[in-house]
């Protein structure tokens, strides 16, 4: 552990911009929901009605988690049901970035050769992430108490946020030990996150399978019910999980060599297959893992969302009082439509993450020196860039197709559900185009594309609630996607979005031809 | 076309840093040209400009008779490049990388490829990440050398190779040289390698060529060390311009002498009567050290 202090400072320095962003971004989100709901509901009765409808709507439960009460605090916590997932993601990416990614790039070797203990790097990454999560928890508790919410509930919510970070910091630490590349470590971590979400969802939507949610760290987080029951049990479980994962990662670290993972690599072919001889073939080899992984994930989402969709209507029919509320907003058909429109929007945003990730591969290739090797052969910049961009455009299309198709088949109405998913594509392409534009014109800042996605997510989560001006909402391409199923379909916005995406992508590719590589 | 590479007054800036400052470089067709300079002198940058990866801010560059920026893809069919910092895709094996790069370049000779893999004792079945530094370098070398091209651009191609493999590399380059029609631009920090392989060389410092010519030309520019035992007293040696660091003791003298002052210095010694004489030609190391450490301008 010698040298942990110095490495910790290094971690904090490298993350001095990004860390405050997620600490405060997630930290003030519950407060934002409180503020939004306060203006949304004119009377307490309206709020109670809203809570009653929501608590009985399986679709909402699937997306946001279970809802037990109708107080302002409980509603805010419930609507922020995605936030623990996002905190988990931030935490695990931070840990991987400062452990496996460094080790892969050889920086660790430099550091470990100095007077630094074996565990120092892992310890520094974990302490930084745990500290950031703690700070985020304090921000949550502070802002919520400041907003006049009950003290016990606010502290419980702060603890929930903090533990979400701690648990997935541990998961990230284990993933970093198991794999030998940062990319596979991230993938493993995200898969763990996805599995926890799906288990949670599966357990929450049906009473006789609730045990599923108890198998999931995300499920525990939802079972604390801040401002309601303020359960300590699930929180203790989460804390134990965090401690165990960290312990396991330290054990794994002690039992492997530097640079190696525990999942060993195998030998491959001595010559290239005849097909591996073009930039596109190379791009296929580099992107296919991503494509298969994302498509499998989207297929799973499709099955889950489709399966849950069928019970939305059933549940509505079962509970008489709720039915009346439903009919006020357009009948049970409208509820199903709203549900599938929401899931499609969520899938669209996730697909945009895939698009950005795939387009940023180009930047990885440039920074690792691989691009230099390819561009010194008779492959031109345009061809090279396009060979990657095509996967950023078609990959999300395949993923959304899989999701929409499976959701539709499971639900029993393929057309409208599939159309809702595919309608997201032009907006997804805009983000791929933005990424290409950045890679071409401002490569050092290419990862700003993630910021663009974060902005879209934020606008979707709180934009309408906080009654932002329309022009602000219009900045997100997802604002322009027709509300399907249920809404009226107009092709014009989709055509325009596609044109914008094409313009961004085209300018990016042309700019790539004119600049230095690597830059 | 007798010049494979013709660079004149090349300027390249990175923000405030001027990496290349009026650089001149001429490489004749069929020669092995050494490209030397201290770290950060601008070797890699020059090579990237020559490959059309970077655009120059000033000066002219011609490569195989074409414009390296505008005609990049066409020119790249006729050359092969070993980058200074070699890393390959973790998903691909060494063998796949060799074949892929060869095909992207426009084709490779499978027989030559196999022969090179054998000579470099490379296991082509390993995946990118699992190669050691030296073995990654071998993959890059085999990939470049397997194609039948006019020009090889090698940026520190032997960094990380063990002495045995370094020897194999030299043999291969000497074979290429014997064919007479392949041009090689070899950036290197290994002086014995440059001495063994290069016909001519260019030394750059701070983005400028400070010396260019054959090894013999360059040697000529430097000092020979003379040690002599004399039978009688010697006069006037110190006053010859070009004699440096003279020491004398009990009839033994030692000094360094510039090439043009060699004759008068020797005449003076002979006049005094020589019992024994040792003359040491300038070592390459000294030559470089002088160029590398010379103060600005
Ligand atoms: N992409 C870049 N951005 C900014 N500065 C750069 C860039 N590439 C090179 N430089 C700078 O240009 C100068 C020349 O670098 P270059 O890599 O060409 O040196 P070199 O002669 O190859 O050195 P070495 O022997 O260490 O390989 C250095 O000062 C370097 O810092
Ligand atoms: Mg270099």
C-alpha cells in the first residue's frame, strides 16, 4: 500500500473535471425532481393520484422500480430510479480507468517500478471513487434537507446513492483483475450492471418472483425506500457486497502477474483469412465484438420490455379505481402506448451510447498508433473513417431492430412496437454524426460526444418536468422523434434528423482528410 | 528520378513548438540513408510528413517523384513503413497483421513472408497484446519487408530487438541493398547499425539538418587523435591551427587534430623524430556526441 497517497493525488488530478461533474450532477438530481414535482402538482390530491397510478403501472415499475408511498420525497426517489444505475456506471468506469486502463497502456509499469506497493494503485482508485460517492451522498442529503425534506429519509437517500457507487466500484475492481484489457473490463462491468437491472426489473414486476430483485445489488438499493420505510437491511446488504467485492479484487490482484488477466488469451491463426484484406474487413474484426454484445443486450431488453408490456394492461384492468384514472388520460391502450414510447426512448438513448462508442473507436485507433499503420498503406483517410463510421450507423440499427422485434413479438403487436424503436435511429445517427464531426475537427475533445449524450439524457429526464424553454428541449435530437406508438407519425422530422446526421458525418470525414494523423 | 526523397526547407509547427525548422533531406534512389538525431529532433515528424500523415507548414517535399500529401494513397503502394511506436490490434494475431497490412498495401509475397518469419524466429499465432516489445517490432518488420516495394521507411526499427535479431535485421537490409533498386530511410540511435548499413546519412538537431554526407565525408570533418613518442624536442605544434588539447611529457605528445591540419602536424612530428606513433580515427560516437551536444546555432 506504500505510495497510495501519492497515487491518490494523481487520480484526483486526472479526474479533476469529470469527478465533480458526476458528484454534483447526480447529487442534485433528487432536488431537481422535488422542485419539478412541486410545480407539477397543484394540489396534494393530484400528487396522490399520480402516485397511485404510477405504483400500479407495471411499465413504470419496470423502468423506475417499485413505489410504496405518495410523499414528495418518495416520488422524487422513485422517478430517479435510473440514477443508481448511472452512478454504478460512473463508479466502475472510474475504477477501470485508473487500474486496468493504466496497466494496459504501460503506465502502471512505470509507477510500480517506483516505491509503490502492489495494492497502491487499486487502493487509490477505490479510495477516490468511494470518496466521490460519499461526497455525492452528502450533497444529496444536504440539498434534500435544505429543500425541507425529512432528515432521516434524506440521509437514507444519501446512503443509497453512496452505496450504489461503492458496490459498482467493487465490481469494476473485480472486472479489472479478471480481464487483460480495459475494454473487456468495461464490458464485463457493464454486463454486471445490466444483469442487476434485469434481475431487479424481473423481481419488481411480479410478486411471486420478488426473490429475483433480492439477488440484485440494484434491487437492494430500491428496497431501502427512503422517506418511506427507510429500511436498513438492504443497505447493510449493499455495504457487505461492496466490502466483499473489494476484498475479492484484492485477492485476485495478489494472485496474478502484472499486465495479465485471469482469463488467459489463446493462440490464433498464423495467417489471415482471405477475407481480411480491406479496411472494411478490418473494421468488422474490430467492431464485431461490440456489435454482438450490444445486440445481445438489446435483444434482452426487448424480451424484458415486451414481456412486461403485456401485464401493463392486465394490471390496469384488475384495479378498478386506477382504470378510471387511465381512462382520463386516454384509456388502457394509451397506457400501453405510453409505456412502449418510453421504453423506445430509453432504448434510443442507450443505442446512442453504442453509436458514440463505435465512432470513438476511430479515435482509439488513432491514439494507439494503429491508424498510422493502416494509413501508411494505400488506404485513404476517407475510406478508413467511413469503415468505422458505418458500424456506428448500422450497429445501432441492428441493435434497435433486435430490441423492437423481440419486444413486439413477445407483446403480440410487432408493427407499432418495432416502428417505435426504429424511429429512434435518425436521432441516434445525429449523435454518431456529432462524434464524427468532433473526431474530424476537434479530435482532442472527441470525448465531448459523451457530454452530448449526457445532455440528451438530462433533457429527457428533467427537461419537461422543469419546463425548460422549447428551444432548449429542441437541442436534443430525441425531442424531434415522433411519439410512437400512439402519437402521429410524421416523416419530416426523421428526414431532417437524418440530413443533419449526414451533414455532421460528412463534414467530419472531410475534416479528417485535411488534418494531421495522429493529432 | 535519382532522388527517392527530396525535402527542402521543411517547416512543421505544433502550436508554439517548431518541430521542423527549414529541414533539408535528400535520399538517392537505391541507397540506405541513415537518419539520426537526438530525442525530439524531429525524425518521426519528418517521416510522418513524408508519409502524408501530417501536413507541412512550409517547404517542399517530394517522395518517389510525387507529392506525399496529395498523392498519398498512390505512393503508399510503393513503400512500406515501420512506425517508431509499434502496437497492433489485440484482436489480431501477428500473422494476421502481417497479411492484412501487406494486402492493404497492394499485396505481399507469401514465400518471402514465411522466410522472414522463420529468420526472425517469430510465432505468428500470438495475439497483439501478448507479444513482447521485441516481438511486436519483428511483426512490424516482417510486415514491411514482405512486400516488394521501392522504398522502406524504418523509424527506429531495431529498438527492442536482441543482438541476434539485430544481426538478422542487418543481413536482411544488406541483401536488400545488394539488389540495388530498393531505397531505405533508416532512423536509428544505434551507431554500429548505421555504420554497418548506411551509404549516406543525415544528422538533424532541433528540426534542422546539421550534417549530411557519407560516413567518410563526416569522418573527414572530425578530429583524429594522435599519440607519439618522439626522439627530440618538438616545436611549433601548438601554433598550428587545428591542433587541439596538446599535452606533452617526457618526449610523449598527445593531441587531437582536424583533418586539414593533419599534414602540417605530422610534418612537425617527423621533423622532431618519431619513435612510435598511434593514430586513432574519429569514432562515430565522438562524431555524434559533438553534433548532438553542440549548442544552439
Ligand atoms: N503531435 C504532436 N503534437 C505536439 N508536438 C509534437 C507532436 N509530435 C511531435 N511533437 C514535438 O515535435 C518534436 C519532434 O518530435 P519527433 O517525435 O519528431 O522526434 P524524434 O526525432 O522522432 O525523437 P525520438 O528520437 O525520441 O524518436 C518534439 O519536440 C515533440 O515534442
Ligand atoms: Mg521518433
